[in-house]
C-alpha cells in the first residue's frame, strides 16, 4: 500500500546548491503534481503533469523544473536553491487530472531548508 | 475577495461536541468540491468528496449550497483524534484541464 512515495523526507541546502526531489506512485494514476506549502500561504501548485509526456506550469513555477520520467515518476529539480524555496514540498497524483471528481493523493512531503 | 475562504479558527471543542466548518467560494461555475484533513507536519488526506445532494460518512456530513456558494463539514461526537486542520478544495474548469483551489484550512482542537 505504498501510494505516493517521496524522497528525501528532509533536506538542508546552501544557497546556490541544486537538488532533485523524487516522487513515485504505484496507483497507475495519469496525473501528478508538485505543491509547496508555506505558513499562511496554503498549498500552491508548482508544476503538474496531466499525463505521461506532458508537463505544465502551475502557480509558482519560477526556480523549478520537472521531469515526468514515466507514468510512475515525477521529479522536481531546484537548479540553484534560494532561501525563498525553504518550504514543505508535496507530490500528489490523481487518476484523471481532467476529471472534476478525481481527488488528489499526497506523498509524505519533503521538508527543505535553504540557508 | 479570495477565491476560497475558510475561517482559520482555531475551533476548540470538548469531546463529544458537534462542530461545523464552512468554506466559501467566489466562482459560481465551480464544478466539484472536497474536504481534506491535514495533521500537524503531515500530508493532506482526503476526507470526503462533497456531492450536490449532501453526503455522510459516519460522523462526518458534507453539504453543498450552490446558491450561497459555500460547502460545509459537520463533525458529530467529536473525538480527540479529530484534532487536525481541515482543508477545502474547489475544482474549476480550466480549458482542457482543471484547476484546484485550496483553502488555507480551519484548525480544530478537540479537548478531553
């Protein structure tokens, strides 16, 4: 019953360093998402992938890149980390991104601190 | 006006109490609605979808009022384990895809 698996759970970076957050789902879902959650700001969409082979920008894409490696995996890359990217990152998936009634299932989150 | 608004709380209630949260939305064309629960430092978890006719799952009842543009979540016989933040999500049409708009959440503390 893995669902959505994210790695790592915690990460500390120095300004300018790069890293990739990994996400994999075993529910055969078509759509995958990357969110960040900050106090007082709620969940904000960074990028999403409606289906394998497609990716689109969300609300706050600057400073991030994504790769939908296959149907299962969707990674988020920070090329040059900044303190403003300190946040909790959640990966999510849904069966059909175009269906209004398809809920999201979240991974456990990655707590990232950029110093 | 924010697209989706929730009373942040916190709501402090004793065990066994009934508590209700509302979530208002501004776009009358919103298509579907969900309630999620988020425990401290954990991921959001789907609590229930909200159907037009209202729906119930054990102690939880969700309702939709399209005329007044809000959804509600009623929790009966509150348990200590219900303490969490409750997020509402409103789903809107976005051309070929959909747009999910998240509320900031309502914090509930159930006290012994």
